[in-house]
């Protein structure tokens, strides 16, 4: 068919582009697209296919640069189950792993997202990288994603996310807020116009019976980042067309009523096509050929045009135009959704990423705004374990009090020994009194041991402290209450001896009772320590934030004495000690 086609320019949507690319290889034709960003068109699979617009994969380098800029190393990913986004996601995961980033969780979705968000939040993922488009987000516009933001229930949840090729949304699960940065796929006068249009046409409100208004969604969106291909270069220098980007844009707006965000790439694509044909024609002359002799069956022409595009390098209205592996390394525009001084919510340019130099220029066109606190979120919640301690002042007071009790008990012991032959003291069984006092001294001593922890001693010594606590407290209780029990038993036997035909119980018999109780204690405690010794265990209590710092969670940790079968031994001790107190 005449005239012969040297290069195919287009298409714009992947299904059409794919069919054209499949057919073009049989005609040895080179294809250049200005709008198709599907990652499947690689140099390896389609060596004759070029694109002047950056592919989906070209959004991954600026993501990694932003992660490095804010020192975010722990991320999660979320993508739509479509080839376009799955391939870009696979490339993203590969780059993240290659650069030593930690991918905590990757989740995909078709038409339901709540469970995926719950999983991400439960794993404390605060930086989420998403790949999905505008139609894929229809099912996400439900009240749960906005409600808690408006009620302030998740003010402490700071989640930053970077996404491409979709519209701005904010999502929330049962655990809190997730902000996804979603790039609009077509021109909008303002974010308010977009959401009002979506709601009025049955999008967020009609499709999912949501009660979220445009205003509510916009409030929830504030602070999120968005990425998009840069429509025109931010450097207003003279381009190959002798026009600056702003002059070109002015002419474009005057010539058409329909706006396309790919218009600059179509313009630069035409220039790239013309330059490649010109270069191929010049080189063909060295082989005594010309463009007039172009033949579809001649693979040399295909090679000449591919090489010409590989060598293409010029300043276009979208920035430097160069090809690497048949793809364009273009500029990526980075924006943030902020609140303007007059209260409107708007997209605010905060920087750009140069695909040619692989350089991030953050805050080049505006300041990054974070709230609350005007500082970027952390990529995780830092957990600080704080060992709970006995207040040292209180401990000292109790030690002094217990020591005074010990001193007082020693004084009573001395008085009881010195005046043991006194009639009144002798009638009260002074030897049993001594055992009671010694039991009190041991019980007071256990107070000192009960206040000791690994901070005042050491972790290694803690199990021995546990053992000492049990032995001393058990012995003190048995000596004091056991002696009182034996004395009470003797009084009981005297008053119940109505016929006065029984002799009063002797002290030796009472000592035998106390000794028996002590022997039972020794058997239980010895068996316990041999079969199931004490060890130090800890228990984490309810966490809380540190002085309003949402990125730091304090987790109190208590230490205590424990053994594997502690319940069995404690119950046996309580049983017979309880009977002793009941009898008392």
C-alpha cells in the first residue's frame, strides 16, 4: 500500500497497541507509542517497540528515592490483579529487594480491599506502595475508609503511600487510616470538582451506598503524596522546536478544546520519529540506499530505524528525550494534597524526579507538609520495652518500716527471754512466744526480699531471690501461726476437758506440732525446688504512646517468679495453710 509506512506511531491503549506490535514485527516495522505505559512492552519481547512516554516501571525509581530520602526501609505493597499493575508491582518488588528494603507484606485485590488493608495494618505497615487504576477503586469508596478520620479515632495512625495511574482516595480499615496517593488519569479543574462529579454520578456514593461526601473524602486526603508523569518540562528553555515548553503549551491550548495529558509526549514523539527517519536516511546513503527504496521485507531498514531511535537525544517539551532499552526515562512529577490558606484542598507540587540523571529534586517547587507535628511519619511503630521497677523511694520506706518491725521483734524476743521466768510470761509459754517472734522476724525479712528485682540485683540472681522469698515467707508464717495454732489447741483442750481427767498438753507436744508443720513445709518446698525450680518470667502490659509521640510505643514489662507447675504447689500450700488459719 502506497505510500510505504516507515514507522508506526501509536497506539494509546494496551489491547490495541499489543495487536499492532504483534503484527508490526511481521512487516519489520518499528513502532513508537506516545501514551501506552504497559510494562509488558519490553525490549526483550518487542525489540522493535519504543515509547516516548515513561512506562509504569519508571515510577519505581522515584519511589525508591523517596524511601531513601525519608529513611523508610520497611514497606508494604498493594496492587490490583491486572497484568498492567502486576508487572509493575513485580518490578517494584525486585528493585526493593535489590536495594535492601524490607517488604513486610504484599497484597493484591480484585473488587474487595478491606481484608487486605486489615492485614497491612495489623503488621504495622505504615508505608504502602500501591498500583491500581480509577475503575479498580470504585469498590473502595465506602464509609469505613473515611469515618474514623473524621471522628479522630486514628489520629495516631500515620501512613504514607505512593501510587501511580489512579485517582486520589483514602482508605481505612478497622485498625485505622491508610492514605493512598493516586494520580488522576485525566484533567480536573480541582479535586473538589472531581469528587463532586464522582459522587453525583453514582461513583463513591451510588456504587457502594456510601455516606461519605466529597468534603469528607478531601479532609481525609490531606497530606498524601501523588505521582504522575510530568506533562511538560519544568525547565522553560528553548527546545528542539525553537519553542519553550510554556510557549508550546500556549499554542496547544489555543489550537484545541480537548486536553490530553499526553499531548507533550505526542509532540515529542513526532519529533523523535522525524529525527529517527532523517538519521536512518543519512546512514542508508552510505550503502547506496534511500528512503525511496524502503522495503517491508528488508530487515536492514528495521535495524537502521531501531539504531536511529537508540541514538535519539534532544530537548523536548516534556524534557530530555532519550531511550534506554527502548523505553523513555522521563520526568516524574511529585505532588502533595494540602489545604490552601483559604481552606480549599488542592494538589501542591513538591518536587520532581529526573529519569535521565536518576535524581530526586524534592521541595523544588514547594515545601512538603506533614501533619501533625510537621515531620514525616516513620516506617514503623518503634516499640520500647520498659522494665517496670519498684519505686525506689517506696521500697526504701518499706525496708525501713520492715526493719523497724524486725528491731521491735528482736526487742520483744530479748524481753521474753530475759523475763521468761516471770509468772505472767511463763504462763503464756515463752518458748512458743520465741517461735512466734522468730516467725515475725522472718516475715518482716520477706518484705525486703519481695521488693528486690533484677534492677537492684541481677537477672541471674532473680531465681535465687524467688526461692529465698518462698522459703523465708513460708517458714515465718509456719513458725508464727503454727505456734499460735498449737497454743490455741492447748487452750481448746483445757476448756473442753470438762471432767478434768486429762493432763494439759506439754510444751514438747506443742513443739512437735510446730515441727510437723515445718517438716511439711520442707517436704513441699524441697520437692518444688527439685522437680520444678523457679525461673524469671516477664509479662508485657498494655502499651501507651510516649509523650504524644505517635511513632514510639512504650510497652511496660513486669518480671515475676514462675515455675511450670506453680499452680499445683501453690494450691497445696494454700490448702493446708488455710486450714491452719481456720483452726486458728
